[in-house]
């Protein structure tokens, strides 16, 4: 065996080898460097994280940039939900930071203006 190489256990038939632990990604959301919160995020925060990730990835991101009315309505709804969320404010603020440019560039500008 060569030095520096790790040795992997054999894969059993029908057993996936992922090597990953199930963690709550939402727990690690911050606007800057910070340790994860001690408590897990609420279900509402987890749903909003999913909605934000949907808005910032294809194909929905292209629909926002093309100013599709349904996509812009969804963007505005997520923005409003994050602003009105009372629990997990630090996580809601991190998500607002994630989508704030999309809201400013596409949802708040008249249709004829380009960002």
C-alpha cells in the first residue's frame, strides 16, 4: 500500500457507499463567519431555504431573469415570508442576503429596465 492513500472498506452488494452524514444544512446559514446555532432551524426555515435554493438555481433562476410573472411572484412571496418570519431571525437574514440582489434587480424594477 502506498503512503498517503486511504484504504476503503469493500462495498457490500446492495449497500450504497456515500460516506456522508445526514446534517441540517440550514443550521449552518450565516451572513458571515459564525458557529452553527445550537438548536436546529424550524421547519419554516427549512422550507424557506429550499425555496431560496430553487430561486437561485436553474431552471427557475432563468425564469426570474426572464421576468416570468409566476417566477417573480414566487420570488416576492419568499422575500415577504423571510421578512415576516419571527423565529430563526439570523437564518432568515442570511437567506434574505442570498436573494436580495434578485429581488432588487428583477422584482423591484420595471419590466423595461435591465439590471
